[in-house]
C-alpha cells in the first residue's frame, strides 16, 4: 500500500510541476478518478499527507482548495519521478492540455469572504487575466448567508457585471 500511495503522490507532483499555476482539488480529483488510479478517499489522504510533509502548499478560499508544488516537492520529483510510467506522464500532459482553458478560468475568477468590522461580512470578488486584475470588487453584506450567495454567483455573473461597469463608466 505504501508503494501505491507513493505513486499517487508522484502523479500529483508531476501534475503540479507541469503547470505554472496551482490546481484545485476538483481538477486533481477529476484526473485521478477519471483514470481510475485510485478512489476519492485515498486521494484526499494523499493530498493531506503531501500538505503535512511540505511537498505541496494548500491555499483555501470559500469554495476552492488550490495546491501548488513546493521546492521540496520538486526535489522529491527529481529523485523519484522516474517511477511514474511514460503512459501516466502522457495522460497527465493530455489532461492538462485538454483542460488548460478551464484551469485558467478557475484561477481567473475568484471570490472569498471574511468577517468585517461591524458584524457584517466582506466579499472580495476578482477577475484576473494573465498577471493583471480586470476587476476587483469588495462588497459589505449583512450576513454570512448573503456572503456565500455572492461568492456562489460571482463566477457565473462576473462577465456580465464587468461589461455593465465598463459600459456605465465609459
């Protein structure tokens, strides 16, 4: 079992090493589960262990957990990466290529919330393109329920809101 867990870790490290941005838990899970390398619970155990041992970093927002490879993860991959078969490496490259637009869009449109100073909540919504921010909006809402609702709707409404703001201001 230890050898298979090591292989799963190396697969995740290969994925993260081959892309210049973090990957979400759901993107990693989609690949691993689609290829039937392991089940969801084993994958979550692997990701947790990798975070605890410093092979990856985890940043979480309201609705997304993002993993990024660390220098320690790269060193591990340099030593043991040859244990991942060429077929799996090919699968990883194909997945990343086929899903690069979705991966980029997941990272480009983000939202999160946190408690404000007056028993309200602040919701930060952003749309980024490459290295620049197209729009960043921080809203104060009276309840956590409303903060969650704003976060949940931002991804689907952000383009419409951006277009409205630009049209109104220009």
